[in-house]
C-alpha cells in the first residue's frame, strides 16, 4: 500500500491521476447541486 501511495503522490503521472479524480468528483458535486436547484425552482 505504501508503494501505491508513494507512486500516487510523487510521480507526475500519479499527480495527474489524483488531480483528474478530484476534478471529476468536484464536477459531479457541482452539477448535482446545480441540477437540484434547477429542479426545485418553479419557473415554468
């Protein structure tokens, strides 16, 4: 397990992978909250 975490946090490919995972999770949270707001607002 230490080898995997070392590879994730020290190598350039690992850092890019970590950034991609965090970006996708952040985008999912943002889109979910935006969709919830749009569904709850009675505009039409």
